[in-house]
């Protein structure tokens, strides 16, 4: 079988991470790279090979599968054009910005007979697959979740809501997707937000209620420090707490005493610890086996819907039902 030809649009931080991972998989080759700053595509090509393209169209002529790794506001248009060119698409998070564009891209992806996968990498991170394994054998009652950043300065565009769509789209959306992955579909939410450091709402407190009765609190700050763990999920079950610390550890405290067992993933390479290796493998598996990818366009759409409902709840001061 011919190798799948991978084309990467946007070869900054995450585009280069994917380029390195795909370059090690024998089932594919990094065949084409395009970036509005050509020197970035050239730098990545030096490491992994591939033609440095002068345009998106040139990349579409070469590639079978296209990765969209550009800043958030460009995703809908670039991903839609890749589908129109008949390509398999891997679209980094966020799937889209705003419900009208998200709906448009969902319709386009649904009509395509090629794979469309969204880059919610944390679903594959060992710490979260282990949590899911525990929760499939136990009943979660409630949870307390945090997803912070230290700043919105690096890359510079992360502090511009006209590019990100808002802080929730850039960072928090990772764990919004995780909510559905671990706990099911959401029934209603209440939210408060405030503005401090950046030209947008940058601090959030949210309460989610799920269709199955589960409920959780969720805090997200864009200007906290980078103190470890900036991302934490604390789940409370029957005489049991399951606690994650970023993608490093899962702590299981089970029973009536204060005992606990720690599962540590700190020695795993970051690309695998964060789930990037597994999501790229899943993309190739879906293309080769002609199956749906583990994170679909509908999952991408639902994460956008959650972001929009939280902003709506803050603006209106009302409880929002789904
Ligand atoms: N899943 C994750 O864990 C994860 C991690 C980081 C970033 N991301 C997402 O990936 C995307 C890129 O983030 P990044 O940190 O790599 O940013 P980055 O700034 O490092 O890289 C983006 C690249 O896209 C290029 N670019 C901009 N507009 C373009 C266009 N229209 N066509 C072609 N190239 C264009 C830029 O020149 C730059 O090289 C963002 O949407 C971000 O949210 C996801």
C-alpha cells in the first residue's frame, strides 16, 4: 500500500510536533508543508522532509491528508477548503469559532466521505484514559475541575480574542471536551466571569449538571501562575477520590482510610504523555481502516457549543439548559 501523504498547514509549535510524530510512522510520509511564514515551513522540512509549498493549493495537489495547525480563527475556512479538495482532515482545536461557523463546518464534514478528526489530544493522554477506565467501573458522584494558564502572551496571538475567539476557545475547551468524554452529556450550566488582565473575560467559575445526574464545579483562569498542576480533575465517588495532576499523575484514594495509590506517567515522553502520538496514530488508523476517528467533527462542534453556552450564561446571568 502506498504511504499516506501528509500535508501540514501551519508549521509553528503544534504543526511541528505533529510533523515529527508522522515522520516516524512508516504508514505515511510528511509530503508537503505550507506556512504564511515560509521560513517556518523550511525549518520543519529540514527536520522531517517534504515539499515546502508556496500556497495551500499546491499542498492540496500533493497531500492525501491535511493537518490544520494555524491559529484558531482560520480553522473553519482552511478545514472547509481541505474537505472541498477531497482530503482527509485533522483539524486542531478549536474545531471552529461561533455556532454558525461550527454548524457550517459540521455539515461540510458530515457530507465528506473522508476522515475528519479534531485535535482534542487529552482524550488519548494515559492519565485520562486511566481515569476513564476507573470511572467505567465505578460511579462518579461529583467533581471539582480546574484548567488554568499562567499568561496569554506566548504565542502573542493567544492574547488576542479576535484570533482565539476568546480564552475559553484557546485553553479551557480542552477540558470542556474532557467533561463529555468522562461524564456524558451536559443538561444545564450556570457561569460567572470577570475581566482583569486581558481585553476579554479572563476568569471563569462554572457549575455543570449532566443528564445522568452527575454535577461538577469548574474554575478556569488565564492569568494564574504556571504552578503545578495547572490542570486538575478531582472526582468524588463512593468513599473514593480520583485526582489527576496535569498529564503527570493519577492518584486513587479508595476506601475509608487516607490511603492512596499513585499512577505516574512522568517518565513517558511528552508527545505520548499528552496524547499527541496516539491521536496521530488514530488518524492514520481511521484513514486506512475507513472507520470513524475517535474524536469526530460532532465532538468538535459540541465543544464549541459548550464554550458558547458558557459565554451566553455569563452575559445573560441566566441558567442555560441544553
Ligand atoms: N492540541 C493541543 O494541545 C494544542 C497545542 C498548541 C496549539 N494548539 C492549537 O493549534 C493551533 C496552532 O497553535 P500553535 O501554538 O502551533 O501556534 P503557532 O503560532 O506556534 O503556529 C501557527 C502557525 O500558523 C501559521 N499561519 C498563520 N496563519 C496561517 C494561514 N492562514 N495559512 C498558513 N499558515 C498560517 C503561522 O505563521 C505559524 O507558523 C491553534 O489553533 C492552537 O489552539 C493545540
